[in-house]
C-alpha cells in the first residue's frame, strides 16, 4: 500500500527588518496580509506529522491483518476497527488542513486591492506572485480531492476484510485501487510542492522589487 509519507510544501515566513518611517505604502500593507496568510497556514503545517503517524500505524495494522487466517476473525475485526478509527482521524485532520489553507488564501486575496497602487515593476512582480499563489491553491484542491478518494479506498479495503466470503480476486482488485489512488496523491503532492516553491520565490522577488527589507524567520 502506498502512503502519503512525503514532505509537503509550506509557505516561507519573512520578518520585516526595517519598517517605513512614513505612512504605510501599498507594498507595506501587502506585506502585512502576506505574512498573516503564512500564520493562518501554520495549522495546515501542523496536521502533517499526525497524518504521517496515522498512515504509518495503519500500514502496520494492514501488515498484521494479511498475516491472519480466516479462523482468526475476532482478531481481524479488532484490527480493522482500529484502522477505521485511524481513517476517521485522518479525515478529520484533512478537514482541518483544508480549512487552514482556505483561510490563508482568503487573507492572501486581500493584497489584490493594493496592486493598482504599485509602480509598474512592483505591479508586475505582485501579479506574478498572485498567479503563483492561485496555481498553488488549485494544486492543493487537486491534492485534497485525491487524498479524500484515497481515504475512501482505504476504508473499503478494511471493510472487505470483514467479509466471510472474501475472495483473493476481490482483495487484489481493491489493493490495486488503493495503490493507484496513492500514486495519484503522490503526483499531486509533488505538484503542490513545486507550486509552493514557485510561490515562495515569487514572494521573495516581490519583496526585493518593492524594496521591503525582510529576513527569514
């Protein structure tokens, strides 16, 4: 069984080194929204370790289940119930993850009202950053959808183990579906990470173009 035990891209946080002496410019206001967006996405980042831990535990349960004989159904049922509880926990973490991403994106969208106030070079850099973020958000939606499907496939697999008349053909078919779904998750995860890198670089470029002095947190 494939699992989503791979690193996932997060937005880089920048700390303002020197604040403007006069009133805040459009770029300064954008900085505030951009870094607030990073803060809101922290909850998303915090879901990754628990997800990996649950996936690892599920994999161990799966390996135990396939070693049991038909006459050990009581043990099978107990392990399957444990696995399904973990699947429910993953679904809950996934929901929290998505809410965090959406809150962060909503905060990010506030910068668009300031873009027309920028100089041409700054405006071009800002628009490139917005495009990068929108593509990253779309990539996340695709990843989220694929992972939801993988959770459903996992649940179906474990429920099959409770069938007394389960055939090897049925089991193999579902395992193949699970593996195929996780391959899709991996592909979308890699795409999301690439878009995250692109966005982080676009944001860095915008800060440089707008002469906003920042450092890595």
